C-alpha cells in the first residue's frame, strides 16, 4: 500500500496529563499543609501547582502532537495551535540523539528550512527513531512524485 494513502498520528500518552494534574494537586496540598502561616510558601506552591495544571491543560487540549497524511505533516505550535506543513516545505526528518545530564535524549526533528519542530518521546508516546522511520516513506513518496503510466517517475 502506498504510504501516502494512510493517515498516522502520534499523541501524548493518556496518563501524562493525569500525572501532571495529580502533581499539581499534591503540590497545592503540601504547600497549604506546610505553609505554617507563611503566605510566601502558599503563593509559591500555588504558582507551581498552577504551572503544572496549565502544562496538563495543553496535553488535554492538543493531545495529537504529530499527524501525517497525503497533504503533509501537522504539528502542534504554541500552546495548542496546529500548523500543517506541506511535503514540499519539509527539507528533512531526522532524529537528534544526544546525551544530556548522563541520559540519552532523542528528538524527532522536522526541518522546513524556516522552522524546526522538535518532538520528544513524551510528545509522541513512541520512540522518535521509529516515528522517523514511519514518516520517511511519506516524504520519499512525495519527493519521487507520482509514477508516469509507463512506470517512469
């Protein structure tokens, strides 16, 4: 089957926003419990909890971080916006693999020349290298163009 005839999408794991919301609730509760009448502690705990809640809201509002179909690639931009990149605008799809703080980090890079979109394992709920391998045939199919009736590109 031609890769361009299928639609694929990758999304944030369902449990991730739930963990963030639980963390926000826990942080708020601990801040109130250990504040000992100090308003600064309450405010700091509240700000941390609010930050986690906003981060979880983004996961709930825009769970699909990457979608691939015959028209191109759709990625999340900003807080919860979406941007569709046509195949002709995509220069490369690669995996950036580098150590950081003693851990191996991988990001899927979608480069349009004008913008670079980075997606992590937590954005995709999949290994970025596997996603790159699944996206590559779509890009290759677009670059080779449709075959002529005599079989030539």
